[in-house]
C-alpha cells in the first residue's frame, strides 16, 4: 500500500477520498481543497473531518454560544474566560479554581461502565491541563424510566463506572443529580464536572510557543480506540463495504490517569511545561493542531515515534485515535531530560514526538515522508460555522395551554398525606444514597459538605478555611415547557443551592444537552436556552466560564427534553461557617423565605400524581434569587441560621422532609394564613428556601429579612427526635412531620418511603 | 489539599525528637496518603513521606500503609504493591516489632505479605461502599489502640470495593482465641466479612490492619467524628514509653 | 452434571489495564520472557441435564447477551470434559 | 510464541459473590437449568521461547506467588495448543 504523502496528493489530484463517509459535507470538502490548494492526503482528511465534526467544532452551536461572552457580566473573579480548556476563577488568597462540565452520553449508553468511567477521565484531564490539582467531581445523570429493564442495565453500570474511575483517582464525589424520565430511555445523559485548585501563578494554557521547543506525548500508549471512520482511510481502496474492526468504545485506566495527575503536577511544580493540552476527542489531531494554532509558530511531528499498543495502526488512525489517559506538552529543549525523568519516576511513558518550528504550518511526517502540511488554525479554529434554521415548535402552544390548574387536587388531609409520601418516594425525589454510597466522598480529607447536601463544599486552605461550593441542576421538564425560562431556572436552582450552603456564587459552567440541530424545533430550544442562560448570568453577575454542548441526543425522531445542566461555583471564606441542610436542634424555628404562588407546571407533583407535563414552568425572578442568596450568605457568615435547604422539585414539603430525615428530627408546620395547604406544600415557586433559626437569633434574622425586603414567614418548629422515639414501638411518640390541621406523618414511615425506592429498583 | 508545612494543632502525645516520626508509604495509586499524614500531624506526630521505591525507612518509628487503589487494585487489591522495594524494609521492621498500621488498601497489602492472616474478597453486595461505620474496639492492647477502651464504640468512614475479610475457620478461631480481632463491625456488616471482623492484629500486637479509615475521622469539619485520632495518639504514646 | 466454561476476554484491540499492570510487574518479581499478559474472566457453569447443541446454544446466547459485552469483549464457550479437566497441568 | 493460560478460581469452600450474583440473575433473563456459577480469572501469557517443563515450572511459581492468592484461590496452568484453541466452540 502506498503512503498517501503530500507529494502523492499533488501527483494524484483526482483520487477519490471518502469525505462523505467521514462526515464532511460537499462544501466543507471543497473548502479543505481550497485551503490546501490541492486535494488533502488521507491523514489531512482524517484531521479535518474529525476536527470539523459537530463535537469538536461546535459548528451548529457557536453562533449561539457567542452570547456567553458578549453578555458576560463584569466580574473581577474571572482569570481565564471561555475558550480555554476550562475557565479559571479567582477565589482569593492567591488561589484560583478551575471547573468544567462535560457530557459522555452516547458511549454510556453503549457501554455504561466504560462510557461513564472515561467521561470522568476526560474531564479530569481538562482540569489537569490548566495546571490545577483536581479536587472533586460531580455527576449529573439523566436516565430512562426507572422500571424499564434497560435502565437496570444503564444506571448500575454508569454508577459503577463513575465510582470505579473517580474513586480510583482519589477524587471525592460531592454532588450531582439522578433524574429519571422516559424521554432519556434510549439516550441517557451522563454529564461529569470536575473542579481543580491552583495558585494564580500556576495557570497553564494550551499553546506551543518558541521555535525549537519539544513536543512530548506522555501517558498511555496509543491504540485503535474510537477511531471509527478513520479506519476506512487505512485501506488503499477506501473500501466502505467492510465493517470497521476498530472499537467505538474506549476502556479507561484510572490507575494510569492517577499517575498522569501526579506526574503532571510535578512537571508543573518544577516549571518544565511551556504549553500543555490533554488528549480527548480527536486525539493527536486535536492536540497538535490546537497547540500549534494557539502558539506563534508551526509544529513538526514525527508520527512514527508515537508509542503504540497496536502496531498495525495506520498514520491516519494514530492521528484520530481517542485512546485515553494521554497528554501532550511542549517543553524547552534543555528541560526535556528532567521532564522525562519525572515521567519515569511515575512509570509514565513519555516520548518526544516533534518540535515547534518557526514556520506557520503543522507538518506531520511518517518515516520521513510528509503526510500532513496544513495551516493549524484552519483545522483547530476556523472550522465551518452554521446558521441552522430554527423555529418555535408548533406543539408548544398546546402544551403550554394544558394548564395543571385543571388537575384534581387532594380532597382532604389524608389524601394530601398520601401524596406527600408518593412524591417523597418517587425515584426522582427519593434518596439517592444507593447511588452516592458507591462514591468516595471522604478522600483528600477536605470534604466539608457532600451529597445529599444542597451543594458540595471543599476546603482548599487548611489554615484559613477558604473553600468552594458547587452544585449542578437542570430541570428538563421546565425546559420542555419553556427553554428560555428552563435554562434560567437551571441556573437559579444551582445558584440557590450554592448560596444555601453559605457560599457566594461566583461563576458558571454548563452542559447543554439537546436533540438534533438539524431539527428546527430542537435548534430553537437550544437557541432559546442559550439566550436565557446568557441573560440570566448577566443579571446574577456570574459569568459562564466554559462548558460543553451535546447535540443529537435522540432516539430516531424522538428528542430528549431539552436539558441544560448548569453548574455553579461559589466561594466561602471560612468553611467552618457553612450551613448544612439538616434540622438538628429541637425547638429551632422554621422560616420560609420567598413568595409562594400557585405554580405547578412541570412540577414533581403533577408528574408523580398525574403523569402530567403541561402549562408554564414557575416564574423566574432573578433579582429575588440574588436577594435570597445574599440573605443566606449573610445568615451563614453571622451565624443566624443552623440549617438551610433550597426549595425545588417537590416544593416545601419535600425540602422539609429531606432536612428532617437528614437530622433525624421532626417538624411541626403551620399553614400560613391565606395559603391553601396543598399549594403551601407542593408549589414549586422559585426563589425560596427554608431555614432553621435558633430562637436566640430570631429577632436579628427577621430584622435582616425585613430590612432587605425578603418575605420571611414563620412556618413552624423543629420538634421530635427520631433517636428518642426509636425502639419504643409507639409511633405516636416518635418524631413526625405534622402539618397542623392536615396530617401527621411519622418520620419512620416517611424515611421508609424515601429510602427504599432505589434499592428496591436496583438491588 | 494539604499544606506542606506541618503545623501541629492538636495536643497529641507525640514527643519531639526521635520518637514520633511516622512514615506514610506512597505507592503508585495510593490515595489517602496525604490524609494519613495529616492525621499524624493533628495527633502531634511528625509525618514522613516514604516512596515505594525507597529501600530504607529513613529512621521512622512507625509506618502507615494508607488507603487507595495501589496499582489500580489490578490483579488483587494490594497484590502488586506487596512487591515494592519499600515493603521489604517494612516487613523486616514489622517482624522486629515496629508498629505498622494498614488502612484499607494497606490492610490488603498486609494480608498479601502474610504479615496478617486471611484475605480480602469483593464486598458481598459487589458495590463500592462509602458510609459512616460503627465499630466496636475488641482489643485495646495493640500499638495502635491503646487510647481506646475495650468495648468502646467508634464511628469512622468506610470506603472500599474489596473489604470482605475471609479466612478459614481454624484461622478465625485462632484470631478469636488469641484476642487478635481488634475491631468488629456493629449495627451492620457492610461487606460480608466473616464474624463481622473489621480489623485484626499480629501475634505481637504491633501490626494492625483494618478496612475502615480512622484518618478520615480526625477533624470535626471533614469527618463524621474525631474518633479516629486515637489510632495516632496511641502509637505516639507507645513510642514515648517504648 | 456437566460443566461448561465461558471464557471472556477483552478484544485484542481493546486496552487491558489489568493485564498490562500484571505484565509490567513481572520483571520486578524476577520473571522474564513473558511477552504479553491479558487478563479476562472465566465462568464455570454447572449445567443440569444433557449438554447437547441446544444447551450450548443457550449458553452461547447467555454469554452474548449477559456474561460478555460484545462491544469490547470476545468469548468462547466449551464443555469441560471430566477427562480434560484432569489432563490439565494442575498445580 | 506459545500461549500459556493460567486459570484462577476461588477455592470451593469460599463463597463467590460474583458467581452468585450472575447465578441469581439468570432466571430473570430467562435462562433456566444452570445449577451453579463460579467466576474466576483467566490469564493469557505469551511466553517467549520454548514452553518446556522449565518454562512451565516458572509459570507455576508465578501463579503460586503472584497471580493467585493461595489463601483463597486455586489455579491451573496449561499450554494452549493452537489446535486446541480452534477446537473450542468459538462463538
Ligand atoms: N449522581 C449523583 N452523584 C452525586 N450526588 C448526587 C447524585 N445525584 C444526586 N446527588 C446528590 O443528592 C442530593 C439531592 O439531589 P437533588 O434532589 O437533585 O438536589 P436538589 O434538588 O437540591 O438540587 C444533592 O446533594 C445531590 O448533589
Ligand atoms: Mg437542593
């Protein structure tokens, strides 16, 4: 087989290449030819086709994502904004934090364990590549119907994979989500967020500056993972009739990645790294073209020096391989020896594969012959941009008109009680311990709050107590009813969750999971969600620092609910001041902060009790969210509240249930005047939280709320101790949640309903 | 992240000078090594980092084999680490009476070296489990448990995949008869361990292994309790009086 | 009762971190001359009734749909003859 | 290059949680008539040079000291003949 060199390409201008099979459109292929002034070689075609794919080039989403930069609020906290591998936020005391969320949806459906595991692996490498030590992960998950047989394959596999990889890396898992909905049946969402910490001076960017600097590939050997279509190029005839033998799914090696983390951090500490890039999607194609494109000069790579796991790989395949646990760094020549020495110390294979040149081209050689000669920017940054048509779907009017006000409400206290139990025991509201107990939340010894708390919190400085809090949220049901509002509600909830812990929200990362961009309705949902999120970030003063777009989440014509998942990062000066969610002291007063209205569109109640989705999602009031957050943060700082829990799906009663169960304490609630008990308990009005206030702080706390104009209603008291009632066999004397005049629900009964659901479903 | 400067904040029994230097081994894939170092520090001792390729112990007075997934737990938990150069020195020192504590993966390493009997299997429910675990102290006479009292109950985190302690009946009977069961799970057996055994010791009482993680119960803020501090204060006291 | 053995191995082109870790450790333990190690799973099934083609077909289906994930793994199914068992170089 | 296979199984008296979980799942998946399942490990070693008694002895030692934990596991070592391989009922 003749090697398709650049010279060969010039000599055989009319050779047919399988550009369509590799996913390029006709005009895109024409542009490649125009850029190069000749037909591309097989290797060049491999690079352009993978780098210009939706996944790598963001060609459908770019025009909408722009808003996150254009509308970004002024923020002194932002050290590195959108566009890098992950954003970097200043959290004070010389510390910077980087965090990012990514999706690994499709692979997790095909091979749940490895798909989810390599999802964690990928996002962690993004964080290391910024120069930070990864300190925690979160995992927002969306699964199909809980009782569907395939969910029994996917969820346990995904959870084992996330745990298997994250636990083995030694990263505490401090939060996430588990949401079930039939719309995710053939297309579960596995998103993963990683957060890392560094000193300001340690920030590293992906660029290859300085002619003569060496390009070093280190980590795992390169195998034939995830190269899909590229294997077509390996055969001279480009025979598309033969099925590819190359696997579409990668197997992760968390042990190798742990070594990669420690090794990379040591390389940084010794100042040996000029530029660095992790290898993720599109492997070496991406790493070399991005490093070169971000730098000043060109780059020359000897591809045959790449250590291989499978010696039969063709150069095209090596360029496209997505083998995991690899990094690519640029180092000054005199530092290479020390670089390799540190890699050896960590048993990490490292190879000089090329160098930075003073030219302007990315040149790749195979046994001395040139197979790639391209301007790197055209591969990495100047891919196609689409203005996809989008249109508000016709069905939306009918959906929004289907008002939940028409749904039958519980007739009396007994019916209400029964529905409270059903909502608390529904898989979406039930305890997630079955999942989260499979994750290590203690490792690294700095976890201050972890699931089921509203937000996870990590201490980053042992002396001062400086810490960060994180939460992720996204309600696809709300977004289906109104994607603009849905995205804002996702942000609002995540922001509220962070504030509830006592941390001040600073910055945002987002994972936008949507259907096919070629469907104008899905594209409209995407456009609306971007607009909504960008607008809301401006109002709340929290810039989007980075994120991920996942399109084509659909089974046949059936798209998932539009699901923008939003992660918010907050900072707290002293983690000792954190506010947990548990009610712990009998006699403390319960206050409901915010306004409660009749809002049931997309609610948990309408889903659980009526299987209904219609109407409008709860109203967004970002100014109110901001005020609520200020109050929660002040109350934490000044020690005015002992517990706080945000209100979201399931409404007030769900929040009170969770706080009672967490602390093993009961509560007596009084329905405020003028509120219907059903609305009081189940409404999902936004901008609300419930707090437990020590009696000694009541005046100070209510004065603060009044002075700042935040409605605060005293709704009850913490009452009854589960431990005291245990074993007496007398439920009436044990702890309970009592809604005066409506019902009394013993904690034991509530706990059973809340905690048995997932174990019963998944074993 | 742990700061590098060891700032002693607790009132441990560690005396300055030669007694109180506690080595913490880092194998490739060790995860709770920094946490073990912090626990030593909070107990008043001086943590000393030991590297798996070290051929000597740098004059430490005791050694902790920390938790984690050394070598990815590939093959069997602890199976590959056991052959590290540093382990030869640790085995010699342990035979000579030096206090050695194996936590979780460290316990697995100790059984693989046969310093402690038995072996560890996958948890009976086949899931990784992370929970706050109640334990009963059955033997307060080892180098690592002197600050507890027999029958005392403590709560520390437990987190592992392969925590099911097994041994043949004769070995189990012997461990019981010789008082070498140091900790037992109470309330709930989280992994199917025989006879609820959470930790054991060698004949001399200087080598202790357990699956739960005392080093994660040394601070109010980050652990469920501070019940784990006693391990480290115990050994520091022992070193002073030794 | 007959024993049917299902061996499940990662496909050759798939990374085998466990086999690699074992392979890398061998020289340190003084074992030379092993060019490669791959680690897989072995299932021993005790089958009730005769192990005829139909029974084997069922086991193959079980392997295909449950014991192996054929996206990343290959498997083989074979009947372990009592005789064959003892012919193995038992340790 | 010859392939030597080391099979490592839990000793019969040790309860095998993984095998049991597989066994319990089978009826749910519609597979009846399996009396027991045990799950173990299979190592495929590619041995350089001739696989004579000396080489096998080394592999046995490797299995004894490293691949198996003989407190809980038994192992068998056998040479996989190229012929035998294809005689297996490959799926
Ligand atoms: N997959 C998961 N991984 C880690 N933590 C999770 C996961 N799913 C849920 N949690 C945690 O469980 C708790 C409850 O989740 P959820 O009800 O979604 O919280 P909220 O509605 O307050 O955002 C939170 O602490 C959340 O972080
Ligand atoms: Mg919450």
